[in-house]
C-alpha cells in the first residue's frame, strides 16, 4: 500500500511540474495554428523542415523545445496531426537539442563557451533529423 501511495504522490508531483508548460503551449499553438503568425514562421523554416520530412508548422514544435523545454514542445505538438515518422524525427532532434537557453546559461557558468555547444547541438540534431528522414524514406 505504501508503494502505491508513493507512486501516486510522485506521479502527482511530476504532473504538477509539467502541466504549467504543456497547457499554455497547447492553448497558444491551438489558437494560433491557423493564423498568419504560424504560416510566416512555417514559411521561413519550410526548406529546413522539408529536409527533415516535417511540415512547416512543426518548426513551432522545434522552436518550443529548443528555447523552452521538451514539455513545451509536447504541448505544441499535441494539437498538430503528426505522423509517427514526424513525431520520431522531432523526438530525435529535440533529444539532442532541447532547453538550449537554460542549459547554455548553466554551461557558461561552468566556463564552457555556450555558443559552441548550442551550435553543435543544433547542427547534430538537425543533421540527425535529416538522416532519419532519408533512412525512413529508403526503408518505406
């Protein structure tokens, strides 16, 4: 019984930590997804998104993950009808390059040149996304 009680308590704590990121981002994306704001961002990143096999509006998901965190990206991704392939590519890219602002601040305090790590993580993430898209297209 104690195990169940601890599990519920820990689950509630995690939920309370991620909900403040997921719900506002979900509402923001759902509200703005059919506006010129999203289309303008999507159009700007369209060439890169197409290389990764993603729709242009997925750039909002990536930007949310890059700048805020993974939970914000999940909130941004939820109202979009993305395929398994697209979710997989987004997950890989953001697994490599997420929460860049906060992590850069932490790394710079440790003496690391943050711009180098940001550029490296973004480059590797995007290259990996392109690679998975190419492999996925070869296999399917």
